[in-house]
């Protein structure tokens, strides 16, 4: 039987095999009703609802989202952008992060180890719009270099987390 405890929460949070089944199903089909979910895991609705609620309240389930196709929305440019700072100052990092949070074209931003400071994933309608984004990026205090990798073809994209 699968049983995992995670102490990153204020209390130890344990996930058993039924929780894992629920999480797997919801990752594939987040719009499943409690009734359908209960049927698939072999529980009645009330205990299934309590488990889902517990997973939500603990933060294991962070939300439910529709997965959109960027190409269908005419967002043909997908870029992976490396950003380097000249000086590693906490104030500059906070300013950069605040600016990035406000930019809707930035899908993700990670502060990383290695020869760059941040890696971003960015979508845009075309290269002209992307170029406007790079001008904004260069204007953020502390940014000394950016390097762009344009995606030619998406091989895999997933938000799924394997459990167990």
C-alpha cells in the first residue's frame, strides 16, 4: 500500500492509496464531479468529498485550471529566457521579481543556480511583441544580459506530478 507523509505543512500530511487515486484522476480530469470521482475510487460521495476537501485545505490540491492551447490563441512564440544580473543584491532581485509578476506574457519564472540568475518561460503573439518584452526586461535595474532560446517544436508539456 502506498503511504507517503510530507512534513512541509504545519502538520504531517499523509497521502494514502485512495488519496493518490483521487489526485491522479483530478490531474487528468479536474472537472470530475464528486459522484464520478467516488465511483471511480470505490467510495461513497461523502468520504470522497471529505478527502478532496482535506487535500484542498492542506494545499496538496492548489487549484483547478483549464489547460489552454497557446497556438489556438495565436501565441506562436514560446521562449525560454535566461537572465543574468551584474550585482547580486536583494533589492534588485525583489524589484525584478515584482516586475516579472506583472508581465502577463511570462508563464513561469525560476531563480536558479548556475551561470544565470533566472530562467523564464514566455509566450507572445509574434517576434515583434517578444522584442517589446525584451526591451522591458533590459530596462529592469540590475539585468545585464538576457539570452533567448526560441522553441521550434514542443515535444512535451505537462503540469502533472507523479505520485508514488
